[in-house]
C-alpha cells in the first residue's frame, strides 16, 4: 500500500521557502468549503526565475523531479543545465559533465 501524501507538509515546505503558488483543483475546492474528496494536490507556481529557484530548493530532496538536459549541482543538489559552468543557485564551479 502506498503511503498517503502529506499535503500539509508539502504546502508548508513551499511556504517555508517563499515559493509563490496557488492551490487549484480538488484541494483548492476543499479549501473553499466544497464537500468533496481528493487524492492529489495541484499547485500552479509563478514562472519567474527567482521563484523557480526557490521551488527547486524546496523540492531538492525529491529525487523523482529530474529535468531533461540538467544535472544536479554537487554542492546544493539543485538541477542545473548540463552545459553550465557555474551553479546559478550557489555559484560553485561545476566540472564537465
């Protein structure tokens, strides 16, 4: 049996890292008082560069979130473009991939 997702922990993590987002879908409806059940969490995040950086930091422990054409920085574990020489998050020098 799969463990139940902890929606509150996910939302707290996003808020802790100051990610700009809104909750949509079933959970959004429940938060507005709709008497429905839902089994997933749908969020829409701001697409600004800074916000995406914060989102990646918040999600860095989730190894399932890999981006095509990216590798992980060995210092901060953030996905960075494969050809990058410096990590845009922590500034460390990246070796050749």
